[in-house]
């Protein structure tokens, strides 16, 4: 089990590095699945090994991944140096932060569409457990912040990179949360 290393993102270059769809897929893959070579990453994210290698080096320059020593000296496994990110909204470049949020949201939507497109390939127990729900809440900013903190506390024990021995039958699960005031209602 890895120690939690959630990174506070403040710098424009860090935001720019993550605000790329392939790099966001790569860092999420490495955080969830552990060390992998560029070829293994390419198979996981559906891209070429050379393109993945380039983008892994970009992530390395901002300290989010690092190369590990390989057993055979030929293959170069990469590992995430972080277990999650949090954008420091007060200090971050808002335009870059918005670009990262947009790429992240596109990723969530793509993964949701892919899940919905394969209902017959999903085991019945997983179909029953999966959920898509939306709610309209009436809250103050303080209440919304507190709710986010409570949800975060509930979710953190299940994070793939920090969870110890996962129970038999477990799998990687994507969970996306979006909470914001509805335009014109505040």
C-alpha cells in the first residue's frame, strides 16, 4: 500500500501538463494500476508507445511520474509519484485550471459513454452496483464545501494507489463528482 501523495497543483506548467487528454489518461492509469512501460500504457490508453513515451516525459518534467529501474535494462517502467491532484484554486491560473477541468470532464463523459455502450459486457453484479444519479440541492457555499469534504473522506479509503490488499472480486471503478451552483440561482 502506497502512502497518500495528493498533489496541490498551483503552477501553470503543472496545469498545462495535465490539461491534455492523453496525459490525464496516463497519470490516471499509473495511479490506478501501478508502474507500467510506455508500451503497456499505450495498450491501456489506446495510443502508440512512442506518443505515450513523449507524454510520460512531459509528466516527468513536472514531477508527476518517474522512471523506475528495470529488471532487464531494456524496458523502462514509469510510476506515478502522486496518488491524486487538487487544484489550489486561490493560487492557480484560472484559465489553465478551467482547461484542466474541461479535459477531466470530457474524460468522465467519455468513460461514462463507453460504459453505457457495453451493457452486455458488464457482469450483472456490476450493472446493479453501478449508478448514475443527479441531484439539485439547495446549499450555501459553506455547506457545499463541507459536503465535498465529507464525500472525500468517505471515498479516500478506496483509492486504488493507497488501498492495501483489495478484496477478492474488486475492480477499478471510476467515480466522478461535479458540484457547482446553477447559473442564475445564486
